[in-house]
C-alpha cells in the first residue's frame, strides 16, 4: 500500500509540474517582430538651427528670445524667431525663414512697447505662427493687455507674404 501511495504522490507531482505549461493542443503563437521604422528626419532642422546660430551676427540690433522650427507640415515656414530690439527693449519683431533661404522681418505691434510672453511660447500650426505679447497701453503705461497673434504665412515669387490676426485676451 505504501508503494501505491508513493507512486500516486510521484505521479501527482509530475502532473502538477507538467500541466501548467500545457495548452491543451493549441499551438503557441510565434511572436512576429515589429519592424522598426526610423523617424523621418526634419528637412528644415539643419537650416533652422544654422539660422538661429548666426542670428546675432546677421541681426546685430536684436536679441533672440525664442524660436520654433518648421517641418513639412508648416511649409513655407522653416523657422520663426521672436526677437527683442536691443535699443528700445521692445520684443515685437518676428523673423520668418521660408523656402530657398528667404527671410522676412515683421513688426507686430509698432508704436507700442511689448514684452514677449515666454510662458505662452511660439508655436507653428500648419502655415500659421502663434505667439502672445504683453502690450503697454500708451495712455496708461502701467496698464498692459495680452495680445494673441496668429500670423498666416505664404510664399510666392515675390517673397514671404503674411496676414495677421490679433486678438486681445480677456482675463
């Protein structure tokens, strides 16, 4: 009888070890490797970085504050740079880099003292540049308004063209 219990215990142990790995006849799927696709390099990256690196030499009266690098989705915008006029201290000058190295300098809030809103950043969405400026109200220098800009950019044989939409943000 002891031999019978010993055989039954050994058989039970063998089954407990062997059965958890058993799938009852369903084959285990062979994992198929996921092909790795290298990200498409941004064709404007190098050109935009070179524009930013030489900005202070090419535009000595301006200090680069922030920039956005374009992509194929933002054509014709390769880069957009917001800069501060070092003489006046106002930061309302936008520099655009377009196709074929064409550049455009755009004054957003002429005749007003402005401060770039770094917390809002400069972004590109399609062919539109978005940024915000704090504008000093000329009648009362201690009062400021937040202006949100959406600058639509196109380019033709005459250069970079743009249209501005300026919205005063309500607080």
